[in-house]
C-alpha cells in the first residue's frame, strides 16, 4: 500500500475514503493526568491513547481503500475533534487511487 500526503498521482482512478475512531478517557488516565498537571510533564497515558487511536483510524482507512480496489492513498490527513466531555474523534482521510 502506497500512502502519500500529496494530492494526486497523475492519470489514476480516484475515490475518497476515510477511517475514524472515537475513544474515551478512563478514570486511571484521568488520575495520572491530574498528577501531571500539578507537577508538569508529558501525560504519557493520553499520548499512548492518541497514538492507538491514530493507528486504528489509519488501519480503517487503508482497509476501506483496499476494499475499493485501491493500491495507494494520496492526500492523507489526520484530524481530531471533541465529541463529548472525555471523548474525542480521530479521523484519517485520503484519496484512494489505483497505481499501475
């Protein structure tokens, strides 16, 4: 699977695809985050949750592209948004193409 952030591969079939996931924090992570807010430093539990969420959204996007018969993704991007207090969405999107 070829994945690029450029917007096109010339003379290729184009179909847009995306993958997303919504994740919620948990009490254990919130306790550690509160402690880090007092003393400073990286909130490793949230960093790990974000990395896992990005990976899941990426996997869903690439799987959808493969299901459509694509063998490459161009113009790939990630976006985040807050869904509700304590949960957010990670969105991976791009354009599925067939590269010959």
